[in-house]
């Protein structure tokens, strides 16, 4: 089975050329999430750090690239594939639909941890949308901020 180094390489290749809403290379987001996952996993004895790092690097690979969940399972095993599949959601969903996607993550400790780190990174990065100041960026900022704050409150505290 693949390891975190191989997952990082796959993510780098699969997301090559992709940029976030601020124009930054997307791989940087995955690297920040993986770093946060590694730091938190150390204090959680029920989390396998290597598996969590693999999921952190691959959490958007099915959602945003041509990689399939079957390929993830073949390369990294069922445990990784299950977490990545839980973290995959369709584009363009409403805030309400997004929260419906978030609720089951509490049943998978690795998916939950990765999503918490993902949301925290996203919240830190969306401030840049506000700074851009276009009507679209301000609308995105408001929508995403509300979405991420509600999801994070649920994942951390169980608040719906």
C-alpha cells in the first residue's frame, strides 16, 4: 500500500496547475492541511498518523481531479478510500447540503480530523477573498465563512 510520501506525490501530480480562489497553487492547501493533521494526530492515540496524512493529501483528489475512489482504494487501501469518499462532495451544493455531508464524518475519526484541519485552513484563507473586494469575492466570502463556521462548530462541539 502507498504511503504519505506517495500520496503527496499523487496529489501534486493530480492537482497540477490547479489554483484556489485566491490564485495560489492548490497543493499548498493540501500541504497545510497535512501539516495540521500531523500536529493534531500526535495527541490522538486512536488516529494512525500515516493514514491520516495520506487522507489529508488525497482528501480532494476524487472531488477535483480525474482520480477515482477505486484508484485510491487500489493504491492506499479500504480505510483511506472510505475516508476520502466521505470527504468528497459535489460542487455547487448549498450550505444546508454541505452540513448534511458533514454530519456523517463524526463516524470516521480520520475523516473528521482531516475535515477539521481542512475547514480551519479554509477559514484562514478566505479572508483573502474579502480583501479582493469584488462583488463575487465578497459573496463567496460571506457564503463560505457561514458554511465553514457552522461545520466546524458541529465537528468540534456537536452543535447543529
